[in-house]
């Protein structure tokens, strides 16, 4: 088992009063090469779960339980140990690439910077690897766009750059937190297809976090449904979507557009 989250609880301190628990005893596992969808409305705790897995919870948060990555507990690691895990073992793709990218740096330089710092590559070698990664995430005319600034690229292209940065150190696990929220439907589908292809080609694992079951349905093997910090249900994505066991999951499905809901209900959909 590559990742095993065991009885994870996360609480946030308050200036007045007792801490507030926002994740209540979550248990979930992920195998190598597997794709897990975590779905729920805003406030369900799904992003807190991803931050805990990255070791990025704020100082006001307290976590208990275990998050075992290849048998090592992330919750017990020092900051120095976590720095070795982030990027190298776990890569993160953020919701809004414009805020994740440095607006004053060319995109190729942003990819190359991490490669030079972590792998000691020369400037030329790092640039060549950055270009390879931009090709991998299907940036059109990558050789021409490598020196672009983020504001000169479309939202979909910026998100692809974010994926390239997350892949640069060859992590075993990618966590994508609402990676398509700000994109239109066509670009959203393109980004999801890229993630699906990368998981298959590189043999990496993916946690895809979304409030949209249509996004989760597109590429995930298994799905965890969360509501207000609790697990509502989890299982194979097809089973969860076609035969939901919990009323909350049925509510999420009913909120999908008719064409998406019909595709889920069709045996070959």
C-alpha cells in the first residue's frame, strides 16, 4: 500500500473556545498507479485532508491518526523530513495556477528552478528538462512558450505548467486540488485527459479533489465522498456513482447536468 490514512482527525484552534474538529476519523488507502477521487461541497474537509497529506497544515491545526506514505508517517515528520517528501514523493497541483505561479518569472525558468536546486542540474540541462515537461503536458509550441510569462498564457496552459512543475521531481503521488474549477468545460476535459494519461504512462498515483462528481467520474478508480468532515461513503467510482449508498451522494448526483447524469446511468456511459 503506497498511502494509508488511518483515523485522521484535524482540529483548528480558536481564539476563544475549544478547538473545532473539521476532519473526523477518515480512513482511506491508495495503491501505486491508482486514482482516488475525493468529492464534497465546500467545507467538507477534502482540501484539509490534502494539506495534511502534504504536511502543509497551518500552525493553528492539530492532526491525529496516521498518514503513512510507503510506511512512513507524515504526521510525525520534522519540517526537514517533510521538505524531502514534498516534490520528490508527493507533487501538488493547485486550484488556481495564476496564484501558484510567480508572475514575474518565465514559466520555463519556474520549472527549471526546482530542478537546479534539487538535482543540481546545469542551467542548460534544467532548461532542456523543462522543455521536455512542457511537451509532456501538451503545451502547444512548447519551444516558443517556454519563455512566456504566466499572464501571457491561457488558464488551461497555466494549469498545464502547474502540472509540469508538480512532475518535475518525478513524484510517486500527485495531489490535484480542484485543478479544473476555473476552466471552461472543453479545457477542463483536456486537463483531465492529460492527468489520466500521465498516471497511465508514468505509473504514478493520483488524488483528485473536486466538488464536481462529473470531474471525479471521468478518470478516477475509487471515490471518497465527504460531508462536513465525515466520510459518507467510499468504493469503486462506478459503484458509488451508479449505486450510491448514501443520501448525500444521491444529492450530489442529482445536481449534475442531465447529460452527465444520463451517461453515469448508462451501462456503457
